């Protein structure tokens, strides 16, 4: 009986040992599984932390990009506004320039008309692209001479007074003859008559640098030399009055084109 009890006790002890080992083995497995789960959790947490950090960095980059884009937009708007202001300013400047140009042209036209009326009250004057042309007929000179008659001096003195009242005017004195007589004689006579008018104007106070004189002889008739009336029209001295204040400027000396026919 005692032996059976011992045998049962040994079997029970073995069973308990086996059960303990089984429990130990299961506990070890559980511990390993727990460690694995902990490692996985740590990895997942690290991955989550990394993802969070990357998300924060991405958000920061996005915010920075958004701020840069906003700054670029504001800069573009400012530049557009500046360009618009410059365009408006340019338009205003163009408009101002146009107004000034129109005002200057109106002033020039008014002055031209004023001078045309004043000169016409003294001597026959016409308005041309070259300027105002004041015509002194042959009757204001001694016959075949270049000395000015008293009447011519009186008229030129009045013309001088008008010219002196408008600084900046330029006067080109041009002498012309009819076709009677030789070329050299007519050229010399026209030069002397133009020179006599220039000298008188200068003596009246007109600046010498503003007055030129040139003779053209019989090369530029304005009428037919076949009649006495035509020849009288051709015998003349013309004062071409120009200048920036009139909107005309004589930049070159007038010349006669080669081959120009001379009516007789």
C-alpha cells in the first residue's frame, strides 16, 4: 500500500514537473511573443514618429512654399501696379507733350498770322513753307542801282522794328533781277541789292548773325520776262523771315537746280 502511494506520488510529481516545464515553456513563448510585440510596437512607434516628423517637415516646407508664393504674388502685383503707374505717367507725359506741342503750334500760327498782318501793312507779304516772304519791288531802288530810296528805308525801318520785337527770327535776304542784261551783271546787281538791304537791317539793330544775303540774278523769275509787267515783278528783293518761333527754319542756302529754264 505504501509502495503504491509512493508510485502515485512519483507519477504526480513527474506530472507536476512536466506541467511546470510546459508552463515555463508557454511562459517563455509568451515572453518571446511579448518581446516581439514590444519590438514591433517600438518599430511602429519609431516609424510613426518618423512619419510625423516627415509630415511636420512637409507641412513646414509647404508653409514656406506658400509664403514664398504669396510673396511672389505680392511682388508681381506690386510690379504690375508700378508698371501701370509708369504707363499712366507715360500717357500723362505724352498728353502733356501733345498739349504743349499743340499750344506751341497754336502760338506759332498766331505769331505767323500776326507778323503776316504787320508785314503786309508795310510791304506785300505771303506765307510759305520756307517762312514769311516780304517782297520789296524794284521801285524801291534807284534804276539799275542798289541804293535804297527814302521810301524803301522807311519801310525797312518799320520791318526792322517788327523783327526786333521778336528775338529769334532769321532773315534771308534774296535779290532777283529780270532777264535784261548779261548774267554776270544781273547776278552782281542782285547780290548788291540783297547786301544793301542786309546792311540797312543790321544798321537798324537787327543782329548781324540773324541776317544773310544772297543774289540769284535772273535765275528765279516769278513772271514772264516777255512783258514789262513781268520783268518788273522779277526785279525784286525778298526777305524770307523764318525761325523756330514761327515753326520754320532755313537750314541750307537756297540754290538753283542745274538746267532750270529761264523764261524770257
